[in-house]
C-alpha cells in the first residue's frame, strides 16, 4: 500500500521507516526541509516540502494513489484540517490524526476521523504501570464506554469453559495468550493454568466482571 504522512518529527519519521521496512511505499510531507534528516540515508520514499493540507502538496505526495494518510505534525489544527482534506477531498478512507487535546480528539472521533490523543494515551500508559492490576484497562474507547482488560486466569476458573465465564461475567474474551501464542476461544475452549485473558467489557460492568472472576463459577 502507499501511505502519505504529514509531519516528519519523531513520530512521523519512525512511522515512515516502519512502513518502508514492511515493504509499503511512503511519502512524507513537512514544512521544514531539515526534518527529513530524521528519515536517515536509507529511506527510499518521497520527501515533499510544504503544508500537508495543501491540495497541491498532497497531489505531489501521491495522495490520489494513497491507501492511507496519517497527520502527525505538532499542530492539532493542521492535523485535523489535513485529515479532513485527505478524507473528504481525495476519498482516503483510512485516515489517522494525532491530537494533543483529548477533548478535541473525542469530538473528531465521533465525526469519523480516527484520532490518537497523545497526552491522554501517554498518561494512560503510565497509569497502567503505576497502579495495581485492574485499576486501569489496557484500552478504553474514546467514548469511555468499552474497555479491554488483561487478566491472568484465576485458579477457580481453570478447567471451565470460556463460554461459561462469558455468560456469568457478561464480558467477552477477545483472545487468550497461551504458551506464548494468541488464540481465539470457541464455545468448546477450556481455560488452562497460565492463560492470560483479554476481556472486552462495558465500563459500568467492570466491577461485576472482576467480582465473578474472583468468586469463581456459580454452579447450576
């Protein structure tokens, strides 16, 4: 696929190199020519100097042949404008914008523009490492409605079917890390010692999920 990136800071340059390492073609846009030095001497993609929300600049970067667009400059307004131009003018369906203001990120998320709220994401990552297990989820959707938690299987549930836990906890097991590999549970899957469960649940139901997990299965 071909990806156009606006912003050649640390995030943009890292993203560009990672995409190229995966054999995708990349064009990078920045207003500062010196920023392209971050790409390194081996970068084989296109470097375009200019404003990432300018139609002419986007055309030069190959936006009409692009499969995705990422706006990761240091300015929220520039990122949002560029993301909207890429999606609404050039019809790019896969568009992501980096936003520093969490409140603004949620607004644009609801408008259909995928956003990464840098400050909130970083704070959440730090909280997850500071607080006890379960205090903060691995992931929370922008609306705050859905969360994903990683939990080591409780001994009370070993040998029980995954579907039983899901029914009693009113959560869903998205996947299980077992013996170093990920697996998708079926109706016949049984929980084993050492399983790491990745649970999807509604925020208001989290307390119930943890209570069921620690209490163990209710017998019929």
